C-alpha cells in the first residue's frame, strides 16, 4: 500500500519541559511531506528524523499560540540559507502574516524563495489543499482563540481491472482507462458489459484527522467520521476535567470518546500537559473508553 | 572565590545542525544569571542545564541575526506562563523591539511582567549594565550588520583588613569600613597609619569577554585587554579564510591571535560552522598561536 504516515516531532503542550517538545508533526503521503504545526525547535527535530525539508511545500498551522508557531522563523530562515527555490505556503487562521511580517523583514529580508500565507476562516470546514491524490480540509475546533484541526484524506482510488475478464471479453487496450474511470464496456456487437464485472473495487481511501487544541465537542465529530487515524489532544486526565473545561482542552477520556463516537480505527493521544511526566494514567483512561488508543511518542512514525 | 562562570547553551553558527545549537550562553556571577544571545531552543537548554530562569533579569543580544534571537519569543512567553512578575530587560542593537513587537502582541499579549527593550548603538563601547559587583560594556565588533560583544567585568574588590595590624594599633570598629574603602587611619595622638599597612590587596577583579560574530580586527582588542576568559567566534578554519573574510567571520587562528594580542588568560572557541562536525583541526590551529585555547562544549560550564 502506498505510504501514508504521521511522524510526531513534538507532543507537549504550552509549557515546555525537558521531556517533550511543542506541537509539530509530519504527514507523509507517497513521499509528499506536509508539516502540521511548528513549535520552537521543529527544524532540528525535522532533521533528526531525517526528513529532507526542502521537499516541504505546505505548512498547516492550527492556531496562533506560540507552542504551535514559534519554530516558524527559524525554519523559514534556514530553508532560505539552504538555498531553497520552490514556493512555500503557510496555511493558518487570520493574523499570522501580520504577526510574523516585521520579524521576517528584519531577519530574513532576502529569502530566495516565494513565501505565501493563506488564511482560513475557522468557522466552517474548508478545502485548503488539493492535489492528484490528496485533499486537506480544516476541522473547526473549540479553543480559546480560532483553531482548526486538519483532515488529510486520500482521494478515492480507481478500481483494479480484472485481467481475466478483459481477456475473456477481448476488450481493446484503448478502453482500459475508461473502464478504470467507471465506464461500462460496449462490445462491437452492442452487448453491454457492466463495469462491476470488469473490475474489483479499490481499497477504501484513508483519512488522517489532527485535532489539537480543543475542548471536547460534538460539533467536529461528523468531520472526522470514519478516519483511519485520529490524533486528538489529551492535555489532561479526567481528574483535571475542570482545568480542561476552563482552558478549552480535552481530557484523555474525552479524546477517546471522540474517537469512539467518530468511529475512528486508531487514536493517538498527544499535547500532554507538563504535569504528566508519565502519561500511563492518560492511556489507561483512554483505553477504558476506546481500546485501540495509543500514547504518541516523539520521533515515532505511525502508518495509517 | 565567588562564583563567576560561563555555561555554553549553544555554540553553532547560522546553519543549524543536529550536533550543535545556535548561540546562547549563561553568565553566572555570584548566582546572578545573565543570558547572552538567545538562539532557537534556548529555553529548553536553559532548563536542561538546571538553571532557574525566573532568576534572569537581563538578556544581552549581540546582533539581529536569527541564530542569536529566534529563541526569544518562546522564552519570553514561557516566563509569562510560569507566572513571572519581575521586570526583564533585553539589551540589543536598534530594531529588536520593532521586529518582535507584532509577534509578542499577537502571541503574548498579557505578559504578567514588565518587558523592557534597551538599545545600544554599536559604534562605541557603552556601559549598558551595572550593579554592586558587576559592569557590562558593549564591545563593538565588525560584522555584516551592527554587532557588539559584551565585557562582563567584576568591580574592583575591596582590600582585606589585617586583623593583626588592627589589633596592634587598637583601631576602633567604626573605622574599619573607612579603611576598607581606602582611608588611612589617624590615631588619637595624631599619628597617621597608612592604609597599606592595615590591609592586604584584594585579588584582581575578573573579566569575561564575549566576541561573536566578528571579522578579526585590531579595533576591539583594547576593549578585551587582560580578560581572564575570552569567548571568540571561530566559524572557520584558516583554510577557509576567504569565506571568513567575505562573511565577516573569524578563523580559529584569528580568534587565537585576538586572545594572544589582548593578553587573555584563556580562550574558548565557538560559533562553529556546520561544515565541521569535528572541530579538532580548529583547536590545533588555535593552539599553535595561543596554547590555552579550548573548544567550547554545549552544556559545559567554564569558571573564570
């Protein structure tokens, strides 16, 4: 199966610790790599994980809190020092270009590549990226400031042609592309051979949903329904549910509840508060609601 | 002897590597700590070295290149999250407040402490900090943009009173402070006892000079004369002297020449180019000019 993976660069929350880094992760679909959030030090971990960051074309920033953005000046600057020529697009809620502009002008005034900022609204799910094999939609979340997760969805795959049937019906090569695209075949004698007899369905397209930071809410569940992998913030344990509510964060049990109700196949917990040097209690709590839950680990890659 | 130490948090140059961090170091004089430069990730290394960064009152930034500044937003923000109340002053060449302002307003709009920016000119040496035991002067350097090193100088120490002589001349306790400050003693019968007979001189005050980034030049040598420890950039080996000249950096041999001519007691080399995973050749080159040269090591503390 074509590669579709997530590598965790940082899974800490706002208060940094010496154990965890602030939010950042790489989504790799068929060797196209995307950066999701960019906390301080992301460029170093990017390299430690042996990704070539010149292959990066799009960065997705969930919201304008420092632990999700403060690695941008260093990364953008280093890409320039390394002689990048290709355009780079940073997708974020409104305000990032304005906040970073003076800093970039003072420190990176002659970047050798085009840097584009694209803003999304945060009020409703939007298609913000699309290529031949992938779409990225925003997932509006409930945080103290406008904040969106991201849904990375493979495009539906074309069915497989059945060679035995193509031979049996002596279907000309010129027709094969049309059949793959969904057409029925009309034989020279007028007989119609239905598409379904000539093909086997492709495997289902895969979906990865990234939800950080957010208070638990039913509003975003339809947007992540049936995802193969859900990364959901689990800043607190259920015993700190009051803190979670107050700060618009989730507990591990709530993250698991979101995964369960959305029908996710797997759940990766992250965005852990500095108060948990050991997150085992969060894992236990999540597994009691949604058994396939996992604690995300920095530097580790998770295949969909 | 009272503590006077330098801890290296980062000794890399502009292009980050997985081996070295960008410039940052801590100067600790009698448990007052000062941060010198603040490359990306400084706050994490600050903690890894087990310093309490709430004790920080002054940050000195040598120049406005990203590898000396990009750790500031994260550090300033974290100090706020940790509930700091005391004022913090950032000393730098002109332009830092303007460059950081919009970012800080967007990301740290309610810092619970007063943040002051103080600018120095860079054209001539200025006194930019002073307390009971220390002065900090700028050291104008020769770089592509305005850039200053910093001279941390202990204030001259008071002489030690000789108890045997105080007893012998039966000098009243009230006089002791005046004698320590340099006065001669006048006995009730009018006899003058010279200060030098009543005291032994204090040890010489110590000086630490930080010179990064700079092309080698004689202009700054008088300002660092006789320092106990010199940290001098050594971005390149002598074989890359052309590159050093072009980019306003120094070679290891030039750093050693600066130490030799300034009469420094010890030399710490740093700000190494990413092209040297192993800096042994730089050390050999420096030692051929100035034998007490050392390669600085991240996480290591050097006493004056």
